[in-house]
């Protein structure tokens, strides 16, 4: 049957983006969201999970930089009932923010609800994620941001192996996962980051400067297995989160 060759799609919840993707993210894949500070990485990640929760799909947010309470507070300007979804068990949080503060020793990591597990690296984090995914029937994962985890590996080969294993394991969980990554240089003259080569798909959040104005724009750099738009398209923040304008061009 021909349809067996097409990947199922997961609606992103980002208004306008599904049109660029031909329906949504490919099911069961690991997608990287790359952007500069304040470009909307956390908004994107939570919007994706919140939309899934509205559809009845349980979402898991793994925070690697900030405490979950801070993340929620920063998203209060959107009309999302995150606490309500959390109470219903449709949004779960893992606090892995302790990881960024140390080099390699074990740290405390709190899965939802407050009970804690020790984690030291990708492997420990995966174990905790898998336990929650299996126990709570999670369908969507967002990990925000992966940058501090990557910095734990000095040696390139070890970093590459750990990243491949991590992305593969997330895909094996059966969930469709988003991983955010921080961009430290301008998008126009940047070097590609290792995680971009290793993930199944990459969405770039550009912050551009044009005639004295800041222009926000999204671009699907790659999405293995599907045909998609590759143009740079404008987006903006509103009370419902990020909205992409799929027919408009920036240049
Ligand atoms: N209700 C709103 N209306 C308009 N813009 C908003 C609204 N809420 C947030 N923003 C914009 O979203 C930006 C922050 O988004 P977000 O925290 O998702 O970015 P980020 O890429 O995760 O940032 P960081 O690099 O600090 O982690 C703010 O700088 C602000 O410009
Ligand atoms: Mg953020």
C-alpha cells in the first residue's frame, strides 16, 4: 500500500508552521529548534506540548537551564492554562536544571511530582525520561535547551557518540521530540552545530535586522523523509504564542 511509505504527521500547534511542513512534524522523530537568545525556543517547545495536551496527548518538558516554576512564570503572557494541564496529568515536567551547574558529578534531578533521581549525564537523563514516558504514556517530549548538556563533552568524538545515542534513544521511545539549541553567533555567518547534523530535522529561528527593525523569521533547514518549504518566513509573538506567516517572504 502506497500510504505505508509516507510518514505520519504530528501537528505542531504553531499557527502557520504545519503548512510549511505539509501537515506537521514527521511522527516519532527528533527535531532540533535552533535560535538566538529570546528568539522563542521555550515558547515553541511549550506551545508544541500544550497543543498536544489539548488533543489529549501527554507531553513531557525537560528543563535543563531554569527551574520549571521560572519557565512557567516566563510564559504567563500567553493564554495557556499550563497549571490546569499539569493538574490533569497532560503536561509533565522534569527539572534537570542542576546539571548545568557542575562538570560531571551526579546531581539531583526531579521528575514531576517532586521525587528525585540522581543523574550525571545523557545516560542518566535518558533513564529518567524513559521511566516517565512509559509510566505516563507520553507522546511528545521537549528538551530545552540541550546546549549545557553538549558542553559537558570536551572531546568531539565522545560528544558525537553521546549525542547520536541520545537522539536515537529519544526516537526509540516512540515520542516525537523537540530539542532546543542555543545559537551564539549570527545565523547568517554561523558554523553548523554538531547537533544539526545528527537530528532528524532542524527548524531555525532567525532574528534579523532590516532597515533598523528587528525581523523574526523561521526556516526549515532540514526534515528527513518529507518534502517541505525551505524559504525564510516571518513569525511573530502574540497571546496565543508564535504565529508563522507561511505565504509571506522576508526578502
Ligand atoms: N505575549 C507576548 N507578546 C509578544 N511577545 C512576547 C510575548 N511573550 C513573550 N514574548 C517574546 O518572547 C521572547 C522570549 O521568548 P522565549 O523565552 O520563548 O525565548 P527563548 O529563545 O527561549 O529565550 P532564551 O534564549 O532566553 O531561553 C521575549 O523576548 C518576548 O520578545
Ligand atoms: Mg528559553
